[in-house]
C-alpha cells in the first residue's frame, strides 16, 4: 500500500472515530434534552445517536478493508459517504418539527461523512481500487 493511500485511510479513520464520539455525545445530549422533543419523536431522536455510532464502526471496518486493498470496501464507503449526507439534508427538510440541536447534530455527522467522501474519492485514491477486467 502506498503512502498516500495509507495517509488517507489514517485521516478518514480519525474522522470516523470522531464521528463515533460525536454520535455518542449526541445520544447523551438527546437523553438530557428529550423534554424538548415531541413525545412521538423521542424514540427516533434517541435511536439516531445509537444507530449512527454503530454506523461509525461500520465506517472503520470499511476503512480496514480499504487498507487490505478491497475494492468492495472502497465502493461501499464511497456510496455511504455520498448518500448519507444527502439523506441527512432530506431528513432535516422533511422533519421541521424537531429542535435545532437535533439538526445541528445531524449536520455535524453529515459534514464528517462528506469529509470522508472528499478524502476517499480523490483521483489518486480511486486509482488504488481499479475495476477488475471482465472475463470473456
């Protein structure tokens, strides 16, 4: 594995660890601030922090796969790091009844995922995971 790829994976792993910590902290804030959320939305708000923290573990696993040269890991991480922030934006738009602190937590997560996307979609990194030629 070349130095650029190693450095990129290390940076993305640091962001993924921050993503996990951010979402654990978000879960704690959600517990403390649940009185500011409508009763029918409390479960979704609390679940979000836990699910995203587990999602961070998946990010780390995919980054380990990238370190082993697995194109599938790079491809999955690329898809997640592009689509998830778009999903967050849509979620914020379609759930205007949730408090601003919830939206801030969502945006923070989306920005970290977008940062991972910028790192792993760089041309030099993409070249490290070429498509396999089709057998005829």
